[in-house]
């Protein structure tokens, strides 16, 4: 038997050279296919083992709790909502972000703040049932204009008076804004309509809030001419015939303040005397 016959493992006795060559080629092809099959099985086993392996390292309960504290600190200090990638960049490599987020949501479920997801980002927000404790009412003082103060003084001393009365004392037209401001803050009110004048113009007067603000018991307690001189609010040399009217809150000329006429006058205040211009 030749060396070729021994290596091939087949019996080539009785075959001529051509037949022996064909048989040897067939044997080599079979061996190659078997080798490829074995290599493919080994590769499949490796892939299966790779799929079974965990994608991230296993963390102990203590390590996971520490990761939760880190993520909690990041979310509290962040000026804007954070996505999971931003959180993962600050935490140890392989940290289980999904488990960390779930733990924080659970921990803060019954707290004053909640972890909320907004457009794939996370942030802490105030719990809705306690949001009212964060509300704060602030009174913003508003400064009256000089025209409004003059109008208020005229109404206080000449009430009940009409807009024409106010303009007669001031010497200029009264704007709707000045009267609206006094009505809005509650220092002036509508006191009906004057019946003895054509057109029945609206009457104005002061309110109880006006008395409370200026610490007056009644409208008669407004300072008179002597009081104003003593306070230095009037020039010592007054023009002849100058006087300060005695304020009165008498209702002799009042109409029906709560009737439809009073409401109509308030809605169309600017149309009562035509176009007005403030000083």
C-alpha cells in the first residue's frame, strides 16, 4: 500500500490512476465540509454564551442605593430637566439607569415633590396637592397721578358732584382714566344721577374705604381752611373770596345708585361729557 492510500483511509486497490485521483479529491472535499461544520458550531456556541451574558455588571444593593443618591443629587441641582444619557455620564459606567429612575419615582411617590418625565427628560416638580403652600399674595402699591389726587380732593369736598363740577374747579377736562382709577381702588363711587340737570349727569362721592384709609370718622372730619393754613398747605395770601367748602355726604340729590342708570353710566363713563383730556 502506498503512502497516499494510508493517508486517505480508503482502499484504492484495483483502481487505476484516474479513478484513484477522483476518489482522493472526493475525500478531501468531505473533510473540508466537516471542518467548516465544526467551526460553525463553535461560533454558534460562542454567540449563545455572549447573548446569555449580562449587558451590564451586577450591582449590589448598597451600590445601587449609592447610585440612586447620586442621580437624586443631579436631578435636584440641575437647572433644567435631564435625559437618561446625561445622568449616565455622571454615574459609574454600567449603572442601571432604568432601575435608578424607578427607585427614585417610588421613593418620592408620597413626598412633597415628584419625579416627572417631560419629553424624555426627568425633573422634580412640586406635588399638586401641596402647591398652594408656595403661593404668595403680594400687595403692589400704586401711586396716584396728580390729576387723580386733585380729582379725589374735589370729589371729597364737593360731593355729590358731577364731572362738570370737577372740571369747573380744576379748570381742565377730566380724563376717564383718573375717575376709573379712583373707582377701581374703591375711594370713589357712583351716587346716582342729578335729576335737576338736563342729561342727568352722574354724581360721584367718596366711600367708606376712603375714610378708613385717611383715618376719618366721617367726611365732615376733612381739614377746613384753618387746618390747611396751619399745616402750611395754603398760601398765607389767598385771593379774595377764596373758601374751602364744608364737605358733606348728604344724599339729597342722589338718584337710584343701584338701578340700571347707574350701571349704564359706569359702562359708558367716557361718553357722558364727550371726549376728555387730562391735565
